C-alpha cells in the first residue's frame, strides 16, 4: 500500500487587495449616503447607507478571515484556518438577510406614515454613490471569479448599486410629481431584490460546510477517469469536497491490477491534476486481496 498528498493553499489571499480597496470605497459611499439621508429625509438613502454598513462589516470580516486563514497549519489544526472564509460568507449572508428585513420594515412604515423628503439632495448623493459603486464592481470583477467572499462582496455592491439607482429614480419621480411614496416603494423593491441572491450565496457556503461535491466536479466522472488509468482495476471509498473556495480535496482507495504498479500512484495523481485541477489528493494503493477485505461505506 502507498499514499501521497500535497498541502493545500487557499487562493483567497489574492482576493484581499481587491476587498480592501472596495472596503475603502464603501466607507466613502456610506458617509455620503448617511449624511445625504439625514439631510434629505430619504428612507431609500438611509436604507442604502445601512446596506453599505452591513457590506463594510462583511468585507472586514472576510479580510480578517483571509488574514487568519493564511496562518500555517498546526498539529491541532492540520488544515489550518482555510474554512474561516466559508464561515465569513455565511455571516455575510446573515447580514444581507437582516438588511433586507430592515429595508422592508422601514418601507412599510413610510408608506403608512409618509414623511417629506428633499429630492434634489437625493439626486446628487445617489449620482455620486452610483459612480462609487460602479468603480467597486469593476474592482471586484475577475475572469473566472474569486472566492465566496469576493462573490458575496460583488453581490453586496451590486445590491448597493441597485439601491443608489432606486434613490435616483425615486428623486426623478418626486421632483415633478411630489409623490413621496416613490421613496419607500423603490426601497421595498431593493429589499426584495437582495433576497434571492443571498439565498444562492448561503446555499453555496453551506454546501462547502456540509462537504458536498464541489461545483463543476462530478463524483461519477472522477471515478470513471481514475478507472481509465492504466493499471487501475477498481476504485472505492472515493470522497471529494472543498476545504474552502477553489481548494478541492480528494481521497480514494485505488485497487491495482495485475503486474507492476510502481508508478501507479504518480499516474493517478497526474490524472487528477490534469483532468480536474485537484492538487490535494490522498490516494491509497491496494492489491485486490486487500480490497476484498474492506467494507466501503459509500
């Protein structure tokens, strides 16, 4: 029998500079929207400022998770702190749900008890916020995507952009018509729009925590590919999951066929790297008599 593996490294560290830059932009947008919301009396601006505040908390948490996650593994934590990124994504989703609930409640309250607003202040602040959010979205855009926290930040800033656009549209409606209900109506639409994307983010994060098969990989296809390697008679106890975003891990028992299998381990590992980009794999090579004595669970 033989086994081999390499140690995984999270790609999340490469996301840190973009997240830090977007966090800085978010601070500027938050201050502007908070001041503008208080000055204009606009719920839409205040709601969007609250959303940006939640984004800032989420991105700060993500940066802390990336920083801690970069610490080396130890005997107590043999995989290090890589999974903190996923826990941060779950907390981010919770913050988004809380923000959506707050926006919907305030929108209902403003519809029942309308309050005066200053639409020209709304228009000016919304214009600046839209520009800042578009710059942040461009900073987060990356071919092939990033980790779940980059995705969370992108969704949050995208929702901020929708919120700023909603404020802008509300102001354009209120200026000629005086219909102040446009402010809470568009705020409510923003709150509803946040929910589906947040559910998707939470679903993906929980899939990683529950050690589901990584997106883009198929358990049956991997098993078939391993069986096609010359010298492999059978594969059992195959497990594949993600430690964190972009770090798939695989373990398997590979039954060697008749004849020499001196380089079978190297060929199996090479096939996993080439076909599925799986760099961290632990493979146990067995002869058929050993395999017959085992009782695989899955």
